[in-house]
C-alpha cells in the first residue's frame, strides 16, 4: 500500500515540539527595545511555523478520507491511554474512482491505511460535523453536544417532567452510576439479516470505561433516546480533506489533519511499520467482500448459463416443430 511520497508525517512531532512561545517574563534583564525585537522575532517564527505546518499537510488536499471499519474490543494507544476499540480509515486520492467497497478505493499504489482509537476518531468526526453545521448556517441548539461523549463520560440526564417524586429521587441516586460513550455497531442490510459494514454509535454503560452496557436503558431513566444511538452514518461516507474558505483559499480540514497527526498505526509509502497489524485487522472484512464478490460472479455466470440453456431449448423445439411440419407437407 503506497500513498504519495509527499506524505511525510515524521516531522509532525518535531514541528509540534518546536512551537514554543518566547517567555519574556523569564528574565528581568531584557530591555524594552530588546523585548520588542524578541516579540517581533517570535511572531515571525510562529508565522513561519504555521506556513510550514500548512505545507506539511497540503498533500491532504489531493485526498478524501474514507471510514473503513470499527473493530470492537481492539485496544489501540490513544493520546493519554489505550482506547477500547480501533477505527480503520483510508486516504483515497481524488483522482481514483470511488469504489462501492467499504475501503473506498482499491489502487494499492495510491492509498494509505491508518488506525486510530475510537475516541480519537469520534472526537474528530464530531468537530467536523459541528463545523459543517456552522458552514451551512445552522445554530447550535445546545441540547446535545456529540463532542462531550466522544469519549466515555458520566451521563448528564434530564428527568422526564412527568415522573413522580419517588421515582425521581431513586433515579437521581443512580445517575452517577451511568456513562455514555462511543462503541462499534454493525450495519445490517434492509432485511436485517446480513452485516454490510460497521459504524460508531453512542450507548449507555455501567462503567467508566464504557465497556459494560447498563442493564437499564437511558430511555427507561429519562424517557428520551440517546442521540446517535443507532450510528453516526459513517458507512460508505467519504470526506474530502480540503475545502475553500470565504476568501476562496484552499484549506485542509481539521478532521483529516487531526486524524493523521494522532494515528496509532500507519501503512503507506512513507511508513510501513503498521502494515502487518492493519492487514490483520482488515483480513476478515476483505475476506467477506471477496466472498460477496465471488457470489455475485457466480450468480452472473449462472444467469448466463440459464439464458443460454433457455435459448438452446427454444431453438431445439423450433427445429423439431419445423421438421414435423416438413413431414406433414410431404
């Protein structure tokens, strides 16, 4: 799997470490004129670093990010600790034709595969959803913020006004025992019989790691459903990593930049250290798609044989009928 050579992310850590503000309060020996020079130099340095950072991620303007799979129970390192599940995403070149595959593109000379933790991915997606709403002119109603539950947090529940006082007191005593957080869910076909992909949804848990589902539902306690409890709608979704701002300038979307910076495993032209791990995680999905593809091919071949067989049958019947008519005429 090879992504364009411009994908040089190894410098991300160095660039981040280099971005340190000049602390003018550290010394009382700096004169006024010297301080002004230091401020100007600091601002110039920050501007240069911002330009370098923009250049560093400019390659993303040529890609779209495709959610591939959520792997439940596959722990991966996050920013502060291990996250409970893994998310695989792929960077597909805009020049590549979009595929109906869960992988989004199949040109193995152009794409790159990446793995991040479920909290990291959900947080980036939540921020991008908020940004898209803002761009579309929608105001935040303040009722529910997906970013608040991108990682496991204590549930903030509003009581149904119709509840009796005794039940209210009982439920209030239990509130600190419940949490809301993201989890991997399967996407089923229209008949609910076959898994066609995965997604991320919010659920109600009984532990602070959001790994044990609560025995009582959020609805039973509040009379409301948890938003995004059926999924975020990530399956078959691809996001272009760049957009034009109000000034007509091309900007890299935060969702792509953030996920590339926070990646746990990578497999691309620059870094193959995570290829073996990612291929192992993708193996089941690839096998499933290959089986489905094989089944479609078999169905097409069978249909061709049926059509040919039917044609041959009617041809022989016509030939037999013509022969009988010829004998009668003679």
